[in-house]
C-alpha cells in the first residue's frame, strides 16, 4: 500500500498524457534510470519513484541467437510491463552474436553489415509503437565493448543502424554512447563531424568523483558539439552514478541531487539516466539505488523526493 501511495504522490506532480487506454509519463521529463532487462517488481519501484524513463539492454546476441531465429520473450515482457506503468523506454542495441562475426566475441564487428541492418530493422519495426529512442551500441570506444575502429563504428553501426531505424519509421537515433575515458574526444569529434545527420540525440556516459564534477565535465562534449555544428541537438547523459561499495550511501544520494539540480541550469544534460536501479547479485558492485533485496538506499528516496517536488514544472522548461 505504501508503494502505491508513493507512486500516486509522485505521479500527481507529473504531466501525463493518454495514449489509447495507457497513461504515459510525459517524455519531456528528464528523469531516467538504467535497468538492463528489469522484472515487473523492479518496474514497480521505478514507477513508485516517479522516474519517467528506463534505459534497457536490447542485446543483439540475446534477441537474435541464430540468423534465422529471433527470441523476443524478455524484450516483449519488458516493453509491455514498462508501457503498462506509463514508463518511457530508451533501448540500446549492441553486441554481436557469434553467428554474425565468426565467433570472435560479442565486442567484434559483424562480418556483414546487412546482418546488423536486418537486426535493427526487425527490432525497431516490432517495437516502434512503444519505443521511439534507439541507442547505437554501448561505449564503442572501449575495446571490451567494441573491438573495431571508430571508422568501423561509423560505417557499420551508426550509418547502417540509422538507416534501418529510418526505414522502419522507428523514431530517434541516439548515440554514440561513449565513455569519457582515454581518446573519447577523438571519437566524439570524428563521429559528430562525419555523421551529424545520422544522430538525432547525442548521448554520453560520465563517471566522475561527484555530481558537480559530472556536470562540469559535460562542458567538453558541449564544446565539441559547438565545433561540429551539432549543438542544436539535445545532449543526454545516459550513464552516471556512484558505487556504494566505494562511497557512502549518503554521498551517493548527495551526488544524485547535485546532478538533478544541474538539470535546471544551462549546460546541464537534457536528460539523465543514472546507473543503475538495483545492485547486481553475487558481486561487490553496488551501483544501484536499490539493494539486492529491493530495499531503497538514500539515493532512491532522494530521487523520488526530488521528482515529486519538481516534475510538475520540469517538462515545461524543455
């Protein structure tokens, strides 16, 4: 009962619109969370906090385990359950199945770009009525996630993936989802200068010491966007967060609030997706705002409280 009360308390402050028989949280709201492929119980916690957006993992190797076979089971459930709760879905498409790259590993480029096109086209076509935002890979500047070059990312993933989204009439192409380490500036400049028309929304990941530092470090991608003439596009911070095995729960909550306050100021991100909703079981990683038993940390309560007091006006400023 308490979770229901919290949900409607936060939802009352939101702008909502009717879509058929489903009530959808206003997509103009900037509040998001990374969820991987969440259960319905986890989506209940997202809705109870008033969070408007979830970022989910639509991994190619999961959804198309063989060239002639798709498995939509988990993706169907996540999309259905998210939309039933009025949540907006941002889906990241990435990671190559073994059949498409000769068994080189999930980070290796496909041998034939047509296979990537077909996967993106089929996925976007299936979900385009419920999902309109599509991320092109995850952190391709990190070898563990993409072993190819920036040129291969541009030609195989971004250009071909964007064409597939357009052909499927599926909404917005988002990327490049770079992690801000190493030579990310070179990647970012090259991608935005060579393929500006392939991206509708620019996305970046940043893990900084504090929330204030994360906001300050957005000045560099903003500057590169000016140099490449892409500064009219929105900039979404699609991963940022703090591990409570390394910082206190009080510090995690304080850094969340710093980022949230930055949404209200010029230069801040147009949307933020914190990493992540729940701690991973059987690991020492504690990035979640929920513990493994789904009990809330202070950051969850901070996020919930902030949304309840700001959501009624946040969308009006975007």
